[in-house]
C-alpha cells in the first residue's frame, strides 16, 4: 500500500516520513487538566496528567468509574479542550487549533472506537466504514476499496452488505474498528471498547487489537476491566484525575507455573 | 503462621493471649478458628529458631506475671523480608491482608507501597494469563483453565482497589480518602 498525499503512512513508513516528530512520542499530554462546573460544584476530572505515548504502543488507561479516564481520552483525541496543559499529536500541538482545523485533524489522524459502537443504523457495514474516508475527501471508489480491505482484515468480508441490526455486538464493534482505521489514523482511541460485549466477542476484539499492534498501530484504550488492560504494553491507572501508576507489562518472565503451585 | 506471629511482635513484646486477641481483631471471623494453643506452639518453635526470646513481664497491675515474647535481631530481619517480598501470584487474601496490618502496626513498611507492589505483580501475571487466553480461546480445556486463572487475578486486583481506598484513608500523612 502506498502512502497517499496528505495522509499518514503505515507502520515503518510512518516512522520515517513524519519528519521532526519521528523521534518523539506520537501522542503527548503535558500538565493536562480539565475542570467541570464552577464554584462549589467544581469537579476536577483530569488533574495534571503528563503522558508520552510512543509510536506503536498499546496503552491502557484504567481506574474506577469517575476517575477521569474517559475525559482524558476525549482530550487526547481533540474532542474536548483542556483548561490547562497541552496536547501534541504527531508533533503538532492540537489544543490551540480552531474548531475547523481540529475537526479536520481529528478526521484524519484519530480513529475512535466507542463502547456502544456508534454505527449509523441505516447504513450497511461497508457504508459505515466508507463514510469517514468520503468525509476526508476520498473518491467513492477508493473508499469502497479500502472499506472492503478493512472488513476483510477484521474478519467480516462477507458481512459488508449487512445492516448493524443484522450483526452481533462483537461484529458491530469490529465494523467500528474497521471504520476507525479507514483513514489510517496516527492513533486509535477506544473508550471501553468491550464494555458491551460478552466474553467471546471481547476476545475477538482484543485479538483484533493485538493484530493492529503487530502492524505498528498506536492504540490507547480506556477500560475498567483489568483483563482488557492486561493485553496492553503499558497500563496507566488514574485516581481522581491524576496518574497514580504507570507500569510496563513486559512480555516474558513466566509466572504461570507459580499459579499452578508447581514451584515449591 | 510463623511470619504472622513475628510480624505482630514488631509493635511491642507481647504474650500469647494478647497475640491471639490481635490476630482475631485483624482477621475477624476468619480468626475465630485459631486457638491459643496454636499460638503457643508457634512461639515455642520461633524461640527454638532464635527468632524470639522470652522476657520477664514487668510486674502486672493485676493477675499473674505472664511470659512475654520479644523479637530478636534475626526475628526483625525475617519480618522485614516477609513483609516486602513478592508473595507470588497464588498468595492468599488473608496472608496479604495480615502483611498490610503488620506493616501499619509496626511502621516497618508503608501499606500503600505494599499494595502497589502487589498490584504490579498481579498485573504482570494477569497479562500473561490473558495473552494465553487469547491464544488458546476459551472453548478448549486449556483455555477454560486460563480463563479461570484470569478471572481470579482480576478479582484479586479489585480487592486491592478496596485495600488502597481503606489504607490511604488511614495513612497519617498520605493522600487521605482518595476514591474515584
């Protein structure tokens, strides 16, 4: 696949051709704060978060409900603006952009996956995937071709003509992931992507995320489910809007033997 | 049991009856099953191992003078090692709970630091289990077992959140009462 004009390349090419930010994190938060309400009813949803997310990392943000993790994700994706601090995406500061420039950047550089899928009910699976590509200026033919390739990639090549209502929850979420990828975003941001799924569908989506990671896709997922967080490269825990813990989950170093009690 | 008794002695020298009372206080109904005899047997073993010594109790206000046990230097070392060592993915809830209680009582470790270390340990184990779940699927026998292991680790992590809330509310200087 070739890198198209004005778009982001994929995998290795992305690292090489992004110029000045190539060595830095793809997504970066500096002293990020977001406060809701005024006076006595003030709620500090996000409280001074610093975060560097390198290219290709899968980061899980976890914590109890109300800890600010969804707000943080919206700030990172340019859906909300911080009261203090900075957000940098692909080497560009985005929290100061005007509405239109921000919307344009979001469309191209960020793929969103939501807990309740947010598919358009009256469009087929394929049309749902095509839509962001068309909005970004792709020709219908290109959009169709890309949607077909992505549906194939998420294991739904034969479901393109189905309406969301004809798909299971897990299938709908996989369509949503395909849609998030259609503009080759710098980052995919997922908010409780398995929150409405049963175990088998959860595993399908997590396997899909693992495939994305293998292609070098940067992924940030917010979850309260420790089993979902456990599939990431790194887990950041929020408490009261602030980062309480930031740990890498290195592969290897087997403890499974200890779980069976065969060590002693 | 030996480690727990040693840990309780870090606060101050105590006699067997008092140790049992404190264990029951820390363990609630789980501690009721513990009889005084078990405590005394444990104390005797610890004494033989050179980890505790008997001291003469100062003249009590009332009642008979009882045997009071105190930690030796070796006993101190052993407690410190027990409290901070990784407990492994299979460790049970009561043992870790007692570590937190002992850490707070003795001041030898910060309960919240133990919670954090334990969470890292569990997260890594869960990561490993969950990767294996995804590889094997849950419709195989192996996958079914891995699913059980992952669920169990998840439950342990949830309980640690409760530990964190309670112990941070009690921390004398830490961030008090923080809950999400």
